[in-house]
């Protein structure tokens, strides 16, 4: 005779700490990636240059922390749409209440927010690690996590096949590869950008020691051309205009000869509709106006002048603007005049 009554069901198996951890990490990665992609698209539409700024590691860490609460909302929406989250589904896990019923979307969202507060300590570095360790200790002793105990939830382990576990491991590996690739791309961009500063900052003229103050509208890139000349590229972060300052030594040339040689060398990149010699503070300055061939409807203005202290040393102040020009006219004119006054 069977001593066990057929009416009594075996208690459900509870999920262990590591299966819960891997499922949660995968689900949060996925939700954060979805949310980050959506935010990046929106920012890219309204502010083309801001995603470039977000490649800074400190900014990335801060943004990741700020995105976690809305990512937990996305996680709840994914469960609402598909009945479970991908990480839990692949490992055979399911969140239930103590009666064995799946919680509603509002209840599940409340659990997620309590997880963020009690299980992740608001994602604050170090405190988050301490909070996760405390929850691990509770699970290891057969107790519920503090956020599950608060909401009277449990995580059931229905079991998972080797194929599903292998798929989760492969997806984890793919995510790690993508993260590593992103870091390599960021490092490559950092090397190619050389020095990159965002305003506000102070730029000092090495010749005179005089300073020019830049506000948050500007950023500075520095590089060198094939001849080893330093190129200082000042950009409006709106992407509407650029101002270049370049010095070059050209022995045995006067201003007319240098301007003619320089414009001829860059004829494939620049088109000049007007050239003239003007006087500025009693000094001759070559001025050319035209456009960049590669930028449709661009406005190009170049000033070239010889260094008064170093014969055969020439300075170029080059400005490029995109339509609508009036958005950047004042900022570009002010910076151009400041550079010309220094030279």
C-alpha cells in the first residue's frame, strides 16, 4: 500500500542562488541594451554629437547606473508580453507568489523595484556588491531574499535542458564579445581623436601666453598633418561649424606665394570663389572665401598671415559652417577675430 496520498503534490523546487544570478544578469543586460539603444536613437535624432560624448568610460558607468531602474521596468514589460523573461525561461525559472500563482504585472514591477532597492542597493558601487552578497547568504541558507520575503514571492525551478543552458551560455559569451568589441572601438576612437576637450576650458596661445576662454558650446581636437604641423580643430558641439588654427613653416615664400601653393595643393578639397589681400591692424592678410567640396552648402573662409616674429612662418585660420549659417555666425566670427588678433 502506498503511504503517500495521491492528492498531495510535491513541494516545488526553489531556484538556487547561482541560477537566479545568471538569469537576472542576462535579463538586466538585455533590458539595458534595449533601453540604451532606444535612448541613443532618440538622442541621435535631436542632438547628433551627444552619443560621441557618451563613449567616455566614466559617463558610460554613470549612464548604466541611471538606466537600471527604467531597465527593470522594461524587464517587467518583457515578462508581460512573453509570459517570462528570457534568462529565467532558458534556465526554467519562474516567479510565483506563495500560493503558486504568477504575480500580476504591477506586482512583478513592485518586486523589481524592491530588488533594485534591497538586492542591488540602488546600484551604488560597493554597496551593491555588499547587498548581493547578503542576498546570496540568505538563499544559501534556504531563506527567501529580503525583497521576495517582503512581497511574499518565490522563484520556482522547473528544470532546464542542457540545450537551453548551452544557449544561455552562448548568449552570455556573445554579450561579452560585444562589450569587449565596444571597448576596443572606444580605445581606437580615443587614439584617433588624440586630445579631445569639451568646454568649458581655457586655451593658451603658446606664442603670446594669452588665453581664450571656451564655453560648453565648443570642443577641441588636436592632431598633426602629414608634415608634422599641429592642427587645432575647434568645433561647435552642435556640428554646425569648425574653426581650424594651423601654423606652417614655408622658407623662401612670401604671403602671395604661400597662399597660391596652399590653395593649389588643396584644390581637390576646397573651392574658392573669391580671393583678396586685406589689411588688418596694418598687416597684409590673404583672405579666401568658398566652400568644401565634400560638404554640400558649406561656407569656407580662410585667413592666412605671416608671423611677424618668425619670417616664413605662416598661420592659417580656417572656418567651415553648415546651413543654417546664422546659427553659428556669431560664435565663429568671435573666435576667428580672437585668433587673428593673437597672430
